C-alpha cells in the first residue's frame, strides 16, 4: 500500500501539535477552563503553584510540566510501541512544549462567550491531535496510553480513554476551583473527544463491497493491504454475465488508496463503502507502524 513520504508525516505532526497548542492557549485557558489528559493535569499543577503557593513564572510553565510527566510514558512508548511512533511522539511533544511556552495567552478572551470558546478550542484541538495520530504518532500523555489500550482491547479508542482520565481531572477541578469551571471543561472534553475519534482515521473501520470482473483485485488486497477478503460469484440480472463480489474491512485511512487501486485495475468496478461498523473477530487496528 502506498504511504505518505516521511517528511509529510513530520509536517503533519508539527502542524497538528501547533494547532493543539493554539487551541489551548488562545481559546481554552483565556476562559479559565482546563484541558483533559496530562495537559489538563499540568495546567492544574500550574494554577496551584501560582495561586496557592505564590510561584510566578515569566511564561506558561504548564508545557514544561507536561513534558516532564510524559517521560515515564515515553518509556512505555519506546518499549511497547514502534520506533516511528516514539520519534513522532517526541517531535509532537517538543513542538507542543515550545508552543505552550511561546504562544502568548490573551489577557481577555478572543471570543466573549464561554461556549463559543470551548467549542472552537475543542474542534481545533481535536483536529490537531487527530492529524498527529493519523501519521502513526501521538500527542503524548493519554494519547500514548490510548493507542496502547486500543491495540490490546478492540473496544477501546483514544477518545474513550481521554474521557475516563478526564473524569478524574474534572473532579479535581470541581474540588479545587468551582463547579462551573468543571462543567464547562467537561463539555469541552466531550466535544474534543468526539472530534478526535472522527479525525483519527485508523480508528474507524469501514466495509467495502466490490463488484468486479477482474479476479486479481482480491489477490492485491491480500498482498498489499494485508486485509482478509471474502468473495463469491455473482450474476448480473440484466446482462446475465458473471462477476466477482468481494467483501473486505479496512480502516478509513486505507479506503482512498484501496479505491484507487480498484479503479486502476477495473474502471467499471462497482464499489459500496459503509462506515460506522461494530466488528467482532480478528480485525487488526493499525494505529502505529
């Protein structure tokens, strides 16, 4: 299967990390809300250090705290996941740390309405981290744990683990700050997790039903995409000519390449694509390479 050049992956990682940092510093922090995951934990520690202990910093220290907390998670990534995932995640985290520290947080919110700010931040941030995940890397923190869990438990996804960890984070927000901060932050996290799962294409399974007269297509799916294929002989009701009917399951990230290959081999092939599947059985999620 044709893959993106490596430099394009790293450009996506850097751009996605910048978008995520922009969403936090420009839309979430100015309205006194908290991100989920390790970043949210870092923001809570930052706030406690500044408001409770009187420690002031010339820049937002949350990015540095986030980097330090991620060190043991990087050990997990290095030992349990691929080298490409490890390097890509390290690039993402360094980019995030620099952006968190260098992008100035507005003294007054860009958007006056809290809901408008959190929705904008959630969409931009979810797309940003999703861009990183589709390269086979992650944004660090619970993304590492989410990818690890999704590879070991089929019902898990990065977004689901985010929600579980966020429940703990926002309980802390309610106890340390006020209930409204926790409630608005929960709304932000729910929208962010939804967008993230939609942007993380490898985490979305899709089925294809292919009607073709080229018997070699199923062999190339097996060899190049390493996906199982079930097929049977069909008969066109109008033409009364024999055709092969193929059924295969792939990730959303693989669909475009597969469809291009099918059309190249049989320009008259008829392809039906379905999304939103629930799969039980031996389907491999290729979240990392």
